[in-house]
C-alpha cells in the first residue's frame, strides 16, 4: 500500500473494523444516514463529524505513547 514502515498492527479497534498498533487511536467515523431526516440535518451532522475527525487525527494526544505511535511516520518522511 505504499507504506514507509512495515505494518506492526497487533490489535483491532473497538468495533473490529481496523487493525491498530498498541496505543494507536481509532479515527474511523460514520454517519447513520437512515437516521437523518433532511439535507440540512445531514450537512450539520457531517460538519460536526468532520470537526471531530480532524481533532482526533490532528491534535496532540494526552497519552505520550499514543503520540509516539501516531507521529512515528514523521521521522521517516
């Protein structure tokens, strides 16, 4: 898949949808479209999910081990 480092995933996220390394946070998001009643509600929900996903992906983590796992790729780029 073009990864710089060999995959060392050893656990799965809580829903078992993706493999993760130890201490790697999960940033998968989904919208339950059948629960949305209008285009406006969809747009509002999508904007909130985008903000949440960006925060999970881009902000520093409180646990140093999480930060270390997420930011290891920066050393190789």
